[in-house]
C-alpha cells in the first residue's frame, strides 16, 4: 500500500519537473533549463544556481534576469548575438565565448569575478562598477574601443587579436597581466606597458610586425 503511494508521488514529481514554467522564449534554451531543473529538482527560476548550456544552438537568453540566484552562467558555443544581464547579484562566472555577440550590457553584477567573451563579434566593450571582477578574456573579437571604470580587482586581461589602438591602463590600477598581441597599437603604448612596475605585458613590440 505504502509502496504504491510512493511510486505515484515520484511520478507526479517527475511530471511537475518537465512542465516547469520558465520565463524564456528560446525553445533550445528552455529545453536546456528544463533538463537542469529535472536533474537538480528545481521548481522555480530562483532555485537555479548554475546554468551550463553549451553548444545548444541557443539564439536568445531573454528572461535570464529572472533567475536571481545564478552563480555560474556558461553559454559557450551558441549563436547569441545580444546579451543584457542586470541585477544578477549572485553571478560569479560568466562564459559567453564562441557565440555571435555584437553587443553586451552588464549592469549591477557586484559579485562577477570571471568573464569570458572570446571569439565573438564585439566592436565596443564597457565594463563598469564590478568590484569583484578579476579576470576578463575578450580576445579574438573586433574591438576598437574599450571602457573600463571602477574595476578594483581586475588583475588579468586578455585582449589579443582585436583592433585596439590604445587602452587607458590607468583605469585598471590592480592589473598584473595583460595580453594585447595582434592589435594595431603604437610602440609608445608598448613602452608605457613595459614601464609599469609589477605588470606582465605581452605585446608585439611593433604594430607593423603582425600586419
């Protein structure tokens, strides 16, 4: 008698997991989220703490800002072109590498420490007011402009294979490592990097060498 009740309850729980209401429109993203919910027994967006959806043909993650307790969001190798993340105050790790990103907006991500944006199509990047951000990889984009403000923990910055001609490193006082190889930067900027005490800088030495 009791065994039968337990079996029916387990079946009902499984059905609930598969019919989870999620505030996202992209069917591939919704499918991935539903699989994660079933695996971890999550029943509400606020239950999600880690979202890993690699190589799923996801085009949009609209609705992700309702998942307020996500600490890790990894969307490697999809086809996302625009990303807008706001008020994800538990987010520590963000990976949107190898997508089709043309624009990204990051606001009020106070705990974000690792950001991976390499192999996209970004032309401009603004990162501001992220006190925990320590590592950024945005190599192999089309960057011509970057704007960094109030990034007190940023220690490692990977910018190689872009189209940058200058970077104001004075806005990154905690920087310990930077890679700006394969950018059309003048030798004067490389001299400025080399003059910084405690900074390891990888560069081409002469902007004509790699063209």
